[in-house]
C-alpha cells in the first residue's frame, strides 16, 4: 500500500513520529489511524467525483447551448433557402416573360 503526503504532512509526521509509532503499537491507535486514512481517502474521492460532476454539468450546458444554436441556424438557413427559391422562381418568370 502506498500513501502520498504533502510536504506539510511529511513535516507533521516527522514532528509527531513518536506519537505515530505509539499509535501503531496500540491496536486502538492503529484502528483510529486507519479510520482517519479511510476518511481522508473517501473525502479525496468525493472531491474528485464532485469536480468531475461540475465538469460534466458545464459540458452538458455547452452541449445544450450548441444544440439551441444549431436549431436557430437551421431555421435561419431554411428561411433563407425559401427566400432564394422564391427569388429564383420570380427571376425565371421574368426571364420567360422577356423571351416572349
């Protein structure tokens, strides 16, 4: 098992070396230490999950906004296409009238 500690935690461990060694010799102390480590591990996992959830929420919001923008763009292009079609029909009619 590997445990990662920050520089501050390492300094605290060195300062409390005798207390830590005493706890490891004492079964109750060992159980307390294991509970503290387990709690810290769970809190770190919770933090990672919360961070990932926040990222996913942001990504979802961006996706929803992109979808709305794509829908607006499609509606605009369809209206523009209709205008072009009507303009094309009108110009063909004028061209036909000029040929006669």
